[in-house]
């Protein structure tokens, strides 16, 4: 029997699952992880916290993750409170819960492509219709065109990734405000990479007090260097959090996850201490790629989109043969490299020079 023989939903037939390759190579620069592992002190603190709580594992976790949400609210600042913050297993699950509550059959979600591939996947997975709007040649958004697209389609949910994946493009706050004033539904600003933004790129969190239908999503997977923990979160009006309680599974965040995330928050100076080095490495990578005559998108994230290669597959394979895994994603002719350690980026540069010769 194969997949097609199953009575699967018609709208899922022929679809492909999300699938960044997980290949064991020396230099992994393909899923925008933070390359720096936790310190031995953090690992010891985490092990102790897990040990201390393990005696209660016969009990369900705190269903509302109250202590963790209080910690996340304090981290975000902007006067946010526990009631305005929600958390789930990665920001992907946060996004899915948003779609479950505000999307669904007969409803639409809009995004500006190229953007994060999971936005349309989670949209169709929740039986919501995906409406594609576009970006400019340099991957920026023209606020006038964005407003026109929203007024034409009147989506129930608008996604705006800022900084955007896979392009690295951050939106000026004025563009987000224009989208918010045109949208009649929910506006989700996906800030998975916010901590990497260059100076002068304010977070959409500043807009929350004036915009009750704005949701800002964040994650511990990137700057926080905790991708394995699977912890994503959002900030929004307390009524939005109440809406998500209607669709979340009971006890969705395990005791172990809540513990690990709380330990990560305690160690945030260490974890976020790598952000400056990654930013410098990113800016150096952009400059180096440009010095090789390549096209490179400006980046406010921990990755860089570069091209243009009429046959990008050959370049990707050449790098892989040299032990460097990057991502074949985004518009045709472009490739994305996540920012690694200095050594990893030196290996990337050497491998790319070899391929381009
Ligand atoms: N949003 C964006 C823009 C992303 O790039 C990613 C991860 N690639 C996510 C959300 C989801 O991350 P996570 O589920 O690990 O929080």
C-alpha cells in the first residue's frame, strides 16, 4: 500500500512535507540554528533542574505554563504581562494554533512571497486557503502594494515575517503599520529572527498597545540557541491568548520543555551573548559574497540569501561534496547559508571558491 491508497484528505494528495535535509556533514549551515552549543554550566544547571522536577513526572505539567510565560514576558519587556504571552512547542506550533483559532474552512491567510515555507503549509493543514502576494525585486515590501493586496483579498490572517526567511529582509515599522491599518483580520508578525536585526530595526512589539489584532511571534530556536528544546511564543492582546486556549491541546508543553525553557531564560546573557558575533559574521559574509561579484540580499537575520546561479543544484551539491550543507530554498537561482562559527564560515568560503572556479 502507498500513500495514495489511503483515504487521506483530498487537499493533501500530492503535497510534499516540510523537508530540510538532515545530513550528517562536518559543516551544517542549512536550518538557521545557532552554531554555539550551551556551556557546561548551563548543561549542569539544566540537568539539576530536570532532576529536581523529575519526581513529579507522574503529574501533568502546568497546563498554562504560567511561570514560563511570566519569564518570557519579562524578557520581551515593553511592559508585557503573563496574560499577553503564550508559548508552545516551537513557533510553528504557535502559528498552527493561530490558524486553528482564526483560520479554517472558508477563511484565507495571506503572505508575501518568497517567505517562510511553513506559513502556507500550516495554512493548508488547517484547511485555510492560502493567498499569495508578492515582494519587490530586492525582496522588500511596497507598502502601497501590500495594502492594495489586503484590500483586494480581505484575508482573515496576514503573515509578515520580519526579518523574513529566506531573504533576511526586515520591514520598517511604517510598513507594518500600513498593513495593520488595512487588515480587517489578524496580523501575524513572525519575528523568529528579531534578535539578529541590525540597529534601527524596531520590533513590532512596540505596536501592540495600539493594535489589538496584532500577534508577534518569537522563538528560542535561533538567537537563544535552543532549537532542540522546541519553544516558541507570542505576544498579543490577552483576548488573543484566550482564543488560543480554545484550540491548544491540554498539557501541550511538557514539564521537561517548560523546565528547559526556564533554565534558558535564566542563562539568557550567555545564550544571547553569541548574537553580536553572529551579526558580525553575517555582515562579513554579505561583504565577502558581494566581493565575489554575487548578488546578495541585505540581511537582518542569521542567514544570507545569495545568487544568482542558473543551476543552483550544482552549486549546492558541490558544497555538500566539500562537507558544507547549505539550503536550496527561496526563488530559483538563489541559495541560503546560515551563519555558523568563524571556522565554519571559513570552510563555507573555501568550498564556494572551489565550486565557483
Ligand atoms: N518562523 C520563521 C520565519 C522561521 O524561519 C522558523 C524556523 N525556520 C520558524 C518560524 C519556526 O521555528 P521554531 O518552530 O523552531 O520556533
